[in-house]
């Protein structure tokens, strides 16, 4: 853990290990410690500490300030800024295991018409929808023993989206809703 020291001239220095105690030098390693350390400072000292490193490398993008709104904000901004002093460890490459090749997927033909297993409810509904006058919701419900919301979901999801079929929904002259496969 990096430890930071602050001397009487408001210079902040980063250390890899905790430095030996010195006169007029205080050490802190966390934002909480910095906040506790600076509890008795006059608000002007925060400005002095900030302006001591603002604009200097590696703080070239930081601008000097005239005042801070409160101690908490000042300590948080100073803590965030001094993190630039933290030495970055050299990246070490971890040994990687060779990746196993993925199994190749079989080629599928997109032009082939989607089919359903013989005797399945999907096949029954598809056969009913191939009728010239279509099929009503009630007819599908009685043939499959599904509820109305399940039939509508099946038509939209399984037939429309998954199988890519175009389903026409229309009202018959007697006012009942009917569904059929678009040609």
C-alpha cells in the first residue's frame, strides 16, 4: 500500500513503504486518514496544499483554486489528485492455457421451410392455419387445450419470431378473429 507524506511546506510525497517518523512530516495512506489529519487545518491550508501541486507534473491538468466550499470536498479532491503519485506496478503476463477450439456448427439452409414434428401441437396449429379461411382463436384453444393468452403468445413467438412465418390476423364477417399463414 502506498503511503503519502505531507511536510510543512505542503509538499506531498508517495512512498512504497511507511517512512520513518520525521519532524514536521505527517503520513497518511487513506482518504479517511487524510480527512482526520486535516480536521484541525484552517480552510486556507487546503488551498495551499492544492495549489502547491496544481499544474506541476504529473498534475498538469489540475488548475489552482482560490477556495474550497468545505473540508470534506477539499480532502476528497486532494486525495483523488495524489493518487497520480501512486507508482503503477509493472504488468506481469499470467501464463495462459491454450484455448480449446470450439466445435464447428453444422451448416443450415435458410431457404428450407420451417417444419414441426408430426403430431405435435405446433404441427396441428400449422395445419389449421393453412386452411383457406384460417382458424379462430377458439378453434386453436379447443385443439391444443391452451388458454387464449398462450395461443396468442405461441402465434407471435414460436410461429412469427422463431420460425419466421408471416401470420395474417383478420376479422371474419361474423366478427370473430381468425389467423392464417400468409402466402
